[in-house]
């Protein structure tokens, strides 16, 4: 099942709420105060019930997001 409009809105709202938090490539999925680009995208969607990183490790890469079956690439 795909994302509903509210999922998109909520994912964007979550991401915007993280503005100003520190950037760190050493951040892991389970922390809440530091982000890097693909972690922010993953966490925004994960909070909506979509896990866009199927390999289950502590970090998420852009390639993980792209390869996930729930991701649509334009």
C-alpha cells in the first residue's frame, strides 16, 4: 500500500522540525539529535510507517533508499 497525502505532509513536517539540529555522518538510526541527508529522509518516512532501508543496519545510505521497493524514482 502506498503513502497517503497525510503521510507526505507528516513526513515533510517532521523533517522541517529537525532544522537546526546538528549534521553528523556518524549518526545512527536510533538517535534523535543528529542527522545526515539519507537518515533524515529515512526517519521522516519511518515515523509514517514506511521502512525505506531493508537491510536493517544502524545506518541508512542514499543507495538503501533508492533500492527499497517502496521508493519511486523519477
